[in-house]
């Protein structure tokens, strides 16, 4: 049965779709109170509830976070003031990849990883790919997931000291590590909380391999 958050998702998709077409303070401010009550407030509750499931699934305490709607436009040519999707993150304070969920006007995005890697994190990532690249790609495929393009642009060449023809050269060139999954079919019948938890559960093997390699060097961006 619906847990109430499916309705929030539908409201969010409609709202952010309208916001994408009217991305201005003049449009948003008269609707801010409705956004806070109908979208931001239930999203924060969703983050707390899913944090309990993620902590149970991983055996490590995770905290949930709802990203602010305002964009940082200081160094961007795009001065649109607001983000056009609702993004949530679940991370453990010690180390490892974070879980991610976003509601976009036409889609939902569920993922895992580190959208930006520190210098130490990059070295750990490349070592992991060199040692366990086959295991990692097999785990991503088995989860029905795919590699995402979030974060910095990849390198144009495989970094030294690795062979330019390395079988996992595409992964070695990455500066970010993001794996995208999805909600299970028919998730609306069980509700969004259960759907997100199920989607994250399918990524646990991928998470275990990433956590082994990324460790404290990972940056969550």
C-alpha cells in the first residue's frame, strides 16, 4: 500500500517541472511556503526513514540529508537560482560510498558512489579497478545497474602507471564513481520507502567492493 510519499513524489515532479520552465525568484517566492510544506518537509521525513533502512542493510549508521533548492551560481555561467530536482543523500560518517536518490520532472534517479574523489581517493579507486575491475563490473551488471556520468569529466587517457590498453581503462579514467540503479517494478504498491530500500539492497555487493577500495579517501562531493 502507498506510504504517502508516492504522492509527494508526484507533487515534486509537477513542481520541479514548472520550476524548470519558470526558474526565477519572482515565480518561486509566492510558492515557497507550499514547496516547504508539500515537498521539503515530507522529503526530510523520507530521508530519516530511509536512513534506518540503509543503516540496517549496511550494518553502519547512515544519516540522511535533503539538498537545498538554491544553486551555487558564484562560478557558473548559468545564473538560474534554483535546482530543478529534489535530491537526497545517505552517508556514513566514517568512510565509503554514499547512497543517492533524486526526483526529476520526468524521472527518478537512484544511485551509489562518490561524485567527486580526492587525490587520495583517486589513487585508491585506480588500485581497486586494477585489482578487482572484473568483480566490480560483474557486480554492477548483476545489480541491473549502470555507470553514471555525474561529477568531473574523465581523463582523456588512462593514467600512468597503468597500461593504456588496460581492460578497464574506461574506469581508470574516471574522476568520479557513480553507479545508477532504479526503483523496482511495481514499487508504488509497496510505497516509496520500501522501493528505495529495495533499490539500495540490489547495490549492496557493489557498495561492498567500493567501500573496500575508496575508504576514507572518498569525497562525497
